[in-house]
C-alpha cells in the first residue's frame, strides 16, 4: 500500500472513481476537477498502480476574527465498492493529517456524509446555519432605503470580497477568498448565477447577494425558486436594500431559499413570519495539532490566564497528552507533559470549543468535560473562543 499525491497520468482514474462515488454529471465533474487542478491536493491510496481510495485536501486559510489560520479542507473522500471496509480511508486520513501537522496546518474541516463516521477520526460538528424558504411577497412592506443593487461580473469581485471579509470577521471559520476562487464560484457550469452588490446612499458597498433561479417559468404561476443563495449585509440598511430586491421578484419566483448565519435576523423583516424554517448541521472540524492550533489564534490584549487540560485522541497520538495553555499579551503559549490538569476532554469536544460552536459550559453540560467544578468552568471560560462559527464555502 502506498499513499501519495496523484500524477497527471493518474488523473483520469481519480476522476472516474469520483464520478462513480458521487454520481457527478460530466460538466459538474469537470468544474470541480478541472484540468488546471493542483494535483498535490489530490491524495490517493494505491495498491500497485490502482487507486483504491482517494480524497482532496484543499489548502485554505480561515478567519478567526482578524487572524487567519491555515486549514486543510477534506473533499471527495471515496473508495470504490470493491475496496471498501479495508481501512483504506482510515489510513488515508491519518496520512494526510500527519502531513498537515508537518506543514503547520493545525485545522481540518469537512462536510460529512455521516457525522458518526468522521467522529471516529476526531472530527466534530462545528456549526449550524439557518435555512428559510420564503415566498417573495412575504417581504412586502419593507421600508424604502436609499441605495442601489449593482450587478457584478466574475471579473469584478473586489468590492464583493471587501463586504465578505468585513462580514465573516465577526465569526470564526470562514475561508479567505482570492480572485481565482471568487471567479470559480461565480462561473458554475449551469445554471446562470447572479451576483449583486448593494451600495448605500453614500456609495459605500455594504452588502451582496449571490443566487441562482431554478425551475419552470412558463404557465400562469411561476415555479421558479431562487436557491444557492449566499448573502451578507453589514447593517440594517443593507438588509433592507437586499430584502426589497428579493421582494421585487414576487411576479417571477415562487420561493426564495435563504441561508443565514444563526445570529442574522430575518423574520423581523417579514410581513408574515410563518415561513418554512430549518436549523441545518454545518461543517465538522478537527484540531490537527493542539499546540499549533491554540498558538495560531490571537486573543484580546487584556486577556491573561492559564489552564491545564488532558486530551484523549486515539487517532492522532501526538495530541494524546496533557497541555498547559497560557495566554498573555494577545498570544498563547502551549506546553505539554504536565501530570495535574484542570479538566479532561476528547479531541472532538476540543474542536467544538476551539471554533466557538460550544462554550466551555456547553461542553460541561453535555458531559464532554470531566474532572472540573462549575466554579472552574466559569473561571476558565474567557480563555476560549466565544465567536459563532460560520462557513459559507462548500467543498
């Protein structure tokens, strides 16, 4: 068995296995696995010359406030059915995590086919998002606001990115985007995708909306749905501007499928709040290396403190130890090897705490932190992230 990045001559085999595993149409497959793909991101397990398991590990940097932390995003993990249940994926994941650790990439995110499956390897749910299904006339009555919606092209994304970064820095875990990535998400193979920037009355970019219109438009009543919506609004005026734009689709659309971060208000703007609403599980996170992860974060300048904890990590032995986290002057120092600790936990729980999905108190209430008193939970809580995780990229 050999585990490595694929070569150009093995790319067709890589694509065939991916197509079979995910039932991907040819145009979608060539979009995600284009001829320009960086083959160093395409990892595979080989038996001789045959690929028996594969994945992509995509290099990202994710925002934790103003700080960027390297993150490896797992995508397209697959094994042909004749090679399944032979621990190929287990070996591939471990190989890639060890490689990330050596390259100082302390975090890994993925969107799972099964949460239970990836928990076995140290990933944990690290976000939720809200999904609304709203008829456009529910936005009738939105107040007038001075400003304009401006159609953008895939080559004109600088201001979209300015709004995007200002929006996601209030959260953790959103990916930094370069021009190449913006162009890719605005030029899918099908159908058409639209991107609008909202400017306020002073001409400042304060929001954006990216979407697709899908369905049947003919007939007395439209069945078109606005979907795959990504949007951001930096203030109340921007929300009004975007929601009035959605309202003006009332003769064209049956429904708008709107995804939001958990703390973004939507129903207060509706004339009928009885819309369809779901809380959806988002991505999973793993701490690749505990020391690297906590030292990569920045901390409030006035925050100072120390906490000692024991981590159980049966998959990545280098994390399976005790740590001391000491924070001062906006930075953290992590050491290992101590015997007395303030609490014990597992690597999955620690990922949920690190990203801000769970607070220390949440983890204690869920029975995932042990050997600690309620008083110490309160004492140590400020040392861990309190921002909400929200990731708009899908991979």
